[in-house]
C-alpha cells in the first residue's frame, strides 16, 4: 500500500504546514494540490474529499484521511520504514498516542480559546476537556522537558504534531514562550525535513498563465 499514489491537499496558510513537514519526514513522493479559501476549498470536487471544506487532507490510493493528527498517525503507520512511530507492541506506543492526541485535544483547544480571548469561568473547568489553560501549559512543559523529544531520544510523528502547535502558538502568542518550549521547538525546527517543508510552503504560489 505504501507505493500507492499520494496526494496532499493544502494551503500554505493553514495547518497543512504540519502535514507538509510530516510528508517530508516520511520521504515518500507525493503530489500537492493547493486550494484557495472560499473557492476551490468549497468546490464540489474537494467537498467530495472533505465535506468540511477545509485542509489539510491526503489521498493515499483509495484512502482519504482528514484531520492533522489522524494524517500524521496514518502516515507514520503507512510508511514504517521512516521510523516515525513506535512498534504497536512497544511500551512507547502508549506515550506516543498520549502526546499526539494531547496536542490534538487540550493543547489546540486551550490555545484556540486563548486566541479568542475566552477564559473558562472559575468552577467550570470540569466542563472543558482541557480544564484550564494553566494546567495545559504545565502538562505541556513537563512533556517536552523529559528528553530531546516526547519519547526521549526517539523522534516521532507526535513531535511533528505537538511541536508544530507549540511553534505556531509561540509565534502568534497563544502559547507562552517558556525556556523549555523554545529549546524543544529549536531542536525540531532545525530538522532537515522541517527546513524543507517551510521553504516549500513559504515559496510564492505560481500564478496561472494569462489567457489570451
């Protein structure tokens, strides 16, 4: 299955940047389809792939995957030769899932609410999946302080996903710039695949040829 055609649907100003990095870490060839907000992203052709009309998404052969964390987890398993996920029977598989989905749940929710200026009312923390922003930051700091990566010396798709949210959050002010966060993100951002992915997404989008 890992030799099936791989297509990546994205926009450079989106969470597609996470998946671009993951694809570069995987190292498999892929085609890129850049979609525009409000036009091609909402067109019937793309809505047949993702009814939410948002990116990122990938098509691998006949399989369509949406949602950044799901895409990262899928790619790690579909291309095991890249070594981006612990073996299913490994004792590290549990912590791998834990931090991958901690980023997809509490981290993203807490950071998004901070961006919107929403503060959980005192005494209502149990209603929120993440409790409070302060609790999420405390847990996140502990996670990235245990070693070079979330699983110690083993870099995985969980680092791609959680690290991307941490990097974006510090850039836009939704995650505090703690020393542990900055040190962890500096290690990740220097990876060759991360550098390649940023260069691709930061490159000017080619304009269609003018018609006569």
